[in-house]
């Protein structure tokens, strides 16, 4: 199973806390950030270290501002959303 699921479970309270993110920037939610860090950026041989060329800036004037690929962000958001739905459907919120 995707290891982000466990991280999402640990961070579920942050998903529900409206003060933990800006509503116009849901990708800044700490649960999503924790899933991304744990699954893609931690460890000596992390995805980020192995495939650094995948992370590029969309701003030509700021090439040092690396961005997360949309598909990777979508995977993390889906993991957190799934964990939220499981908690909601099983009354474990």
C-alpha cells in the first residue's frame, strides 16, 4: 500500500482544521505536504534526489524555484482525500 496513506492518517486532523491552510491554496495543507515529504523527499535515495530534473520552475526569471509536478501533487491530494473519506464513512473522525 502507498506509504502516504499512513502519513495521511496521522495528519487527518490537519485536513479538517480550516485554519491549517489557505482555502485558495489547498496544496499548502500540512497533510499534503507531509505526504509529499515522506513519500518523495525523505531518505538517502529519495525520488527527489534521483529525479531532480523532474522538478522545474515554470518561471523563467526564477529557475531556482523548483515546483512539484502536478501528477505528484494530485497523488498526494488523492491519498489525503481517500483517508478523509474512509474516516468519514467509518465514523472515525
